[in-house]
C-alpha cells in the first residue's frame, strides 16, 4: 500500500526517461521534478494543475 497520494501517483506513472540537462539548477527541471510532472500529467490530463506558467518559464 502506498504511503501517500504522491507515492501512489508516482507508482502509477508511465515509464519515463528524464531529459538530460547540460546544467542543473536547484529550482530547475531536475529528474525528480520531471517525473512528478509526467505522473501528474498522466493522472490528470493537464499540466496546469501541477505547475504555474511563471514557474514553468523560469
């Protein structure tokens, strides 16, 4: 049984290979954040509920 709704969401996410990054930022699209976004997109059908436009454009 999953520990939290987030862990359940991540367990049900499709297979996903994060986009390799030339450099990393603490507030950037790290592999874990990419995985969470794909999981939310898969479950909800939209990225709008997961991340705001200003945050996505940073």
